[in-house]
C-alpha cells in the first residue's frame, strides 16, 4: 500500500483572522482561524496549514495564540509558517502546538537556517515554502522560474527549481511549492512548474496556488504532487474536502 495523498486547507492569517485574496492582494475576511481549522478537521482534512501573512512581532504573538487554541481542538497535524527567522521561532511554535513549521524568506537570506532547524528538531518538522513565479523584471533563470520573498511581494534572482533542490540538500523535510502567478485565481495549479520541481527533488511535494475545480487537484496529483493545498475554494464553499478526495480516489490515487 502506498502513501495516501494529502488534502490540506491553508489558512492565511492576518491580525487573528483568516483572509484570502488573489496573488496575495485585495485580501478579504474568511473567518475565525480556530473555528475554520476545527471545521476542516471534522471534514476530513489530512493537515491544516496556517500562514501568518503579516508576521509582525505583534502578529506572531497572535499566531501563537491561534496555534495554541487550535491544537486543543484539531487532531490533524498543524503546519505554521510566516515570519520564522530563527531557530527560537520554531521552538516557540512547536511548544504552542505546531507539528511542522514553514520557512521561506529568512532561509533565502540565510540558507544555513534550514540546516540549524533540521539539526535541532529533525527534518520532519521543516517545510520549505517556495513562493515562485515565471521570471519577470529582467530576471533570467535556468528553469524560467524565480523565487519571491516577503509573501510574494519581492522577486529575487534565484532559480526556483535549484532552490528547491538546495533546500532538500540542506535538510528540509518537504517542499511547499506555491505558484504566485496562479495564487487565488482558481485557474488551476501551475503544472509545468510542479513538474520541474518534481524532477529535481525526491522530498514530499505540496502543490499550492490556483485550485478551482476537483480536476485541478487530480492533475496536480498526476504531475507528482504528494499533497494538494488550497484556500479560497474551501473557505468560501466552492468545494469540499470530501469532493476533492472522491475525485482523487476515482482517478486511482490513494486517499485517507
């Protein structure tokens, strides 16, 4: 029996509320994060991901409270990302009840952060978030994809596929690949980018950004995703987790 493909709702949290926009802009309120996380647990989510989209020091304290309260009510793994800059940040989130912690911007500035986190807590707790887009503003990379930082607001001259490979070598436990071009558009995952990263890493790979129909999740799984993540289609009721799992199962993928 193989490893079941995971379906993961993602909750972008700003000042203690879940928000969602398109390409990380024009955010609108989507509810209370603890209540939503508990609902997704009941609906059969395999994990729940929280992303602190502002990650100010005040926001981090708010997020710690959200994690603590969610851990009391949610019985699937919790992943938390956003604003993680130091090993100590990981320690606080794990103590608050997180099972895994995502890193992004700080790891690009200091790749050794990945090694330090994995060395202290183990690779299994470390998710490398790769917010990537097709190259623009004169940037050229071998794969045609560049990494972005600060919640997708800044592009850097770093090849997204090479960065995912480097993250694996440095000790990340899995890769969360989010297409900034597709994020929130409901037009489908960026399958070309997903295939490129799949060909470069053997770690579990989470596809994120662009899901709108059950067929999009099936296509991502067929392209090599080990997990599929979405936000707005779940938050606003366009799809249920069960509908996605039924479609994946019908296509021959093992689900829980």
